[in-house]
C-alpha cells in the first residue's frame, strides 16, 4: 500500500478556514484510492508559486518528511500545472499528483461498464495530454500505483498525434453509446411512467436509499465514489402506481471538469428525470456546504427545471430524530427526513414522491371489448397500466392518467376513481 503526504495551500482567509475540511476530504479520497496518509502539510501564503505551487521552504520540508515517513507519493489538494508537477517531481524525486488526478484514478478503479471505462479513459487522456512532455520517462522512474492507472504508461509514451487519435476514437464510441442511451430515453418518453434520479454528495447514502426503495442489494460502501455506473430499477407504490429510480455518481467539491465533460451521457439521465431526490447527509458537520456543492453542480450541468425533493438522511445518527420525523407532516414542504438504513421516514418520502409524480393524474377502470382491444396500444403514451385482466368478452384495465388524455377512452370507463 502506498504511503502518501497530503499538501494544501491557502492564499486567502476563506481557503484557510476551509483547509481542515478540504484536507479531511482529500484524506478520504486518498484512502478510497488505496493509499494511507502518513503526513499532512499546510501552507498559507499570498500567492501561488509558478514553479512549485508552494514555497521552496515547504518543498524542502516535504523532502525531509518523505525520507522520514518513507512516502511514495505526494498529493496536492489543488490542480497543478504541468510545469509545477514536473518541477516538484524532479525536486522531490517522488511521484506528485493533484486532486484531479487522484479522483480520476479512483474512477479508473471503480468503473465497471464499458461506457464507464471509456468515459474515465477519455477524462484521463484529456487531463494528461498537456502533461505528456517527459511524462513517460518520469513514470518509468517513479513506478506504478495511484495516478498511473487507466491509460497506463504505454499510452502515455505515445506521441500527441496518437493520443489525439485515441481521444477521437473514444469520443466516437461514447457518441454511439450515447445515441443508444438517447433512443432508450426517447422510448421512455413515449410512456408517462416517471423517472426519479438520486443525486447527492458522495457517501450521503444514495446507494442505501436505492436498496431500500428497490429492495435490492447493490454495493454500499463508506468509500467515496463507491457507485459509478448508473442503475435503473422499478419502484412501486401500494396502489400499484410505479416509477423508475436511477442511481448516479456522487458529487464532490472541485469535481474535475474532465469528468463532468466525459460523463455527460450519464449526467443526461439526471437532466431527463421527472424528479430529483437530493440525498443529504444530515449527520455531516458540513451538511449545508455539501448540499450547496451538489446544487451548484446541477446548475453547471444545466439541470434547472427538474423538481427537487431534499431528502435529509441518517437521522438515526442524531439525538433529535423524533423531532425531525415530525417535520415530515408538513406535506407542502419539498423536504423529508429519513434514515435509509433503518427505514424511518420512508413512508413520508414515498407519500411526497407520489404527490409530486402523479399530482395531475387520476385512476380509471376501463372495460374494453375484445373487438376493440387494439385500442390498448394507443393508451400507452398517456396512461400507466396498473392492472390488466382478460376475459372472453373484454379486457379490464386499471390505469393512471391525466383526465384530459383519458377523454377519448371514457366511453369504456367501468368506474372512475
């Protein structure tokens, strides 16, 4: 297991105030990548050094720490320029990576689907392209581990033209997959069945809530970015109405632009959703800061018009859990308090979701004669079929639909509910 030294620099009072939280998150990211933190270095200075990012005195301090702690890697909680990264590696004689490269490395480990792997490789190559000068030789000297997964040393030693060709090829493959995903979304759009997407800061409990609502057992882990590939499952209400629930990658502060761009196809699932469940870790000391980060990211990727229900999770870790549960009675409020782990508040969550997703719809029972059974297919773009029973003389249906859409079919109405 690699031993890491973490480095943070503050150039203003706000960055200084946020330094502890930022370093704590960087430590979690480092652990998620498979390394252990042996030391942390912080510096406050008015300007960033063009050559080393930090001051030369701090570089010397890191060199001494590296020797004392037998560290294998130096991780900066910032984005480094190619010149800064090369200068630091030459001076310290140890592998140096920045926050973006660390996150990309975690994604390279976690991606499972072919699309996810392509998206990660595209993000890594886009990030590494301006850093290619001398990088192959540097990696040969510094060895493998964090920051070298994914495209790998062989690809990094290729010239820019071949790297660009690989990027072009990946873009074509992703575009093909994106087109297929788009067709799937169009097919879903022809149906009134709603789609709900889980969003939230990483480790907020999205996967636990996904499992709770879908009765499945997908991976649940305290590690950051444990879930990458999107999942889509059906969730039913007690009366038979249902929706599709999708789980997505967790957000984080300073999420690399390369990842947001490369994962555009995945993020489009969020844009196309009927409703978003913004899962928030209420037990976190940085709860509002994390919530703000997610909502800012949603604005950045163009999600402005989708209704959002704030789901405050992990109330089982708080002493005032009963008081929080009582707040769920405010039915008009676009927030709900739950524990995805214990199931507390899930009934309130489902009730509020039911209201948001089906507020304009009513339930109808239809009895369509056998000779007119072909009309059922014309119902599909407008109605959700909850029950279907066939006899020799007719087809009995229970459907949910908007009243306006049902007018042509009311002649077959058995009972309006």
